[in-house]
């Protein structure tokens, strides 16, 4: 809370964060509260009145989180088969992570060219694309490298007014870092990247993206952290405190599964890169000169695909221990 002097009686008025109108407890004078506008966002609405804070209600008990934790350990063939039985839960605690969240309407215009026609009639024609859609974006407001959660689903749970005492009484509460301006800029860049993927122009000359009337908030999201030991090694699983889904987890890998992936990948990759390429070269020798170029491209593609499959299977074996 921030205290300011009442302009009428001089009494101290407390201002809850994000509140735009306050009432003096001594003389009942109502005052509008505003801050200096961020110079980088003058045209994007009133973001200087403060960042509103919300919290997502906790709906998952510790017992339910433990059930999700055990289900995760037995849900995937790539996890060691005896992990679910031999894992020893050593610690389980609730935390509330802050996320920057932005809402608004995304508007974008893309200008460029599209290739039309075929053969001798191929030509470039000017095109304009317009995008208008409701935008919801969120990103961690603190360092979450240890927990691995980069985004939350805000549509799955209602938002409540932030109550610091309530959150601190139930679990660990992390403090946010960063600024509103940086968060809004990150939201705009995310929207622009989404438009770039959907613009579908052969040549894009200019792209203009903007978030109209943005609203920024801090959302505190509940998560259960389950830490466990398996054969002397420590791992952890993060369970969504709103719906019970596993958001992030580390577990020991299955040696048999990794070996199977390596053998199958190497065999398939060798078949594709060696036999597939040889078949394409043989067809090239039998085909006419007009078709040989396309078959040679196919041979090169088979070689690259086979080598890529072999490399992917090796990486799965090499780095699939966790």
C-alpha cells in the first residue's frame, strides 16, 4: 500500500495497488489516482494507473497432487519402469508464481506480394492482409528455470482479487520482476510473430502490428512442487494447482526404451539413406533427361532424411537419461 495526503484535510489515504479511485477515511473526499504515463505507450490507453493483481484459486489438494505425481511416473514408456514403485517423495509444497498477463485486441496489417499464375503467365501481385482478434498473452514475472513453466492457461480457471495474506498463509509467494512496458512490448512481439506465421504472403514488404486498449495484470498461479528420490538421484514434478495437470516433470529414463529407439532409428535411417538413395539413382539411370533432375532431388532428400533420423535416434539415446 502507498500512502498519500488527502488534498482537503491532509489525512493519510492508503492506495491499494492498481486502484484508480480512493476515499479519504476522515473527510470522505473521493480522489482519482493516476501515475505518470509511460512515455513509450502514450497511445495505448491508461497503463499508468497501476498494474492490477489477480490470483487463481487453489482447487487441487495435496492428496490430488500426489495422485497426479504418481500417475505421471507410470504414464510414459520412456520413464524407467520401476520408477513409480521405487520413487520416494521427499518434499511437497505449494507455491504461487506471478505471471505477467496482457489482454486486448490485436490489430495487424501486412503488405506484400503474392505469386499468381503459372508458366509464362507467372506474375507478382500486390496483396494486403488484415488481422483483428482478441489477444491473451502471459509470461513468467520471475525466474522459473528451476520449475520449467513458461506459460499458463488462463482460460481454465477464474481470476480473483489478489489477497496477499491469504496466499502467504497457504504457500510460498514469489515476487515479480520486470516492468509493465517490457511486458506489453513482449506481448506485441508475440502477436506480431503469430501474424508472421499466418500472413501467407510470398513476399512481405511491411508488417504493422498493434495491441488496441491493452490491459496488463499480474496473475499469481498456484502450483504444487513434488520432489522425490530415485536410486539416490533427485527429481521434481510440478502440478497445476488449478486443474491437477502435470505442467513440468523430470524422471529417470528407461534404458530399454532408449536402446530400442536407437536401434530402430539407426536401422530405419540406414535403410532410407542407403537403399532409398540407391533406388533413386537407379531410377535416374533409367529415366529420361527431363525427369532425372526431379529424381536426383528425391535421392538427396532421402539421404538427408535418413541421416536426420539416425541423428535424432542417437540424441534420444544419448540425452534421454532424464
